[in-house]
């Protein structure tokens, strides 16, 4: 009798130890079966069959315009019933040379080729039969290397247009100062001026919601090894600042070909606010200002890392977040959405551009998968 009671108690204790605990909140959420996000976030496909989707711009009417690079076309994506699923994709322009850049202003769509910028007037009302474009300027270099452009209108009403270095590493700015720079022009193409020098190749920039300063990503040079130099997140605090290229990379890496020359120049090089991963190829960047995401996302920088192409082990292929303290100093640089790279040989996509919607969710373009994703949050 006593032995039977003891055995019963032991069995009950064992059962208590092995019984599964109640489900606990997971630290990550999986969307689409392969993309991982923090708990509460969700990634869904907003639009498919948007060939080589690159920079995005949205009109007040909710028409999403999408540039491309290799595809040579510009598309308009319409979500007619506002269910965050695209219903129709229109072709606005074709046979263009690397038309990466799109910007919308006062009813017109601006499209940047390598050496030209066009304007399509009253575009929202002519998606089926786009108007003939107006040539704004053809006064930009025609070199294709880093010639594709990200364009955007700044708080000053001017159109900002970068000009990449026409090489991996060179000093062509000595012959033409517009190379490796960020410029701005009037909406009609006049009065071009250089606002930033020493920028190797920026394909994404934005303005800080509080300071109004221009922030931009920059892709570091190649062929210095797997782990150097870093890519960069930069802040322009004064017109005419020099951000190092081709002399100085990151905070303190002098270029083996041009570093000595740079040391002799009387230039106060502007170092990055945050060094990013080497070869991650940061492109689109925004500061989150919506109300959907948790409060600690407000005014933090979100970056689309397109991913490495010549590193022995691939890196990037993700959305990252740089957080800041109250004084504006960076405190962390961490992944937010990962999974577009599933091992060295299984590449599901390459994020390019980020656009915030009115409800606070984000659109993310993917030129490899020809998709546009929507990132949302629900507690």
C-alpha cells in the first residue's frame, strides 16, 4: 500500500516535469515561409510581376510609380480597392536607359535615366495612355558605371540628383566635379549645384524629420577584401561637405591608391554617422515617422541592404535599423527583416527601396524577385 502510494506520487511528479509549458510569445515571426521579422511584424506580397522593381514614389491619389534598372521600364501599380493587394500594373515608359529614379510632384512624374531627366505631366489620369514626356535636362554624364540614379524632392522644393563615380575607385572628380557627388536642380532642370562631394554611389537618401538634414547611404569600394571597407550612412549638415571618396573610406581607412593624396589635401572629410557592413550595398533609407510600429521605431533609420555580389560569403539581403539616442548618436545597427538570402545559393530577393504608407506600414521593392512587399505590425 505504502509502495503503491510512493509510485503514484513519483508518476505525478514526472508528469508535471514533462508536461509542455503554455505557449510563450516568440521572439521572431516568419512571413511568406522564409522572411523573418520580430514578433508582431508581418511581411506580405503587395504586388507581383513588377519587373526589376527599384525606386518607388506614390502620388496623393495612391498610384505607386516604380522605376527599374536593367528592365528599362517604369510602371504604375494601382490598388483600386485599398486592400493592400495590387490590382493592376501599367507600363508608363519603356526602352529607357537604367531608369532607376522616380519622383512625384504637383501631378507630374519625374523619371531619371543615366544622363537625362524626364517629366510626365498629369500622369495619374493617363495611366492607359501616358503623355509624351518633357525633357527636363540632359546635362548629366552618360557613363553607365554607377550612372543609375535615385531622385527625390527635398524640403526646399528642389530635385536632388546624385552622380556616382564612373568606376570602382578613381578620381574623375578632378576632371569633372559632378562625379561622386550629390546635386540639386530646380524642377525645370535649371540652376544645378553640388551639395555634397566624395560620395561614391548613393542610391538612397532622405531628410531627417526633425533637423531637415539630408541623410544618405553610400556603397563602399570593392576589392579590398571581404571585410573592408564598410558601407556608410551619412548626414549632410552643411552644403559642400566632402565624404571621403576616393581618399578615405569609413572612419579611418585610407585608400591604397588615393589615400596618400588625400592626406595631403586640406579637406576636413566628413566621416559616416554609422559604418554599415562591408559590401552589404545599402540602398533605400527612410526615417520611420508612422504610428503603426512600436514607439521605439519613431525617427529611427531603416535601410534596404541590396546584398553583396563579390564577397566570398554573401552578406546583406535584408532590412536593417539604425537607432539613435536623444542627442542623435547611433546606439545600434541591427537586422529587422531577414531571409531573402537562404544560404549561398538560394537567393529569394534583393531589397532596394522603402516607402512609408499613410497607415504606417512600409512597402519594400525587390528587383531580383520583381515584387513589392508590405511590412506591417500588429501587437
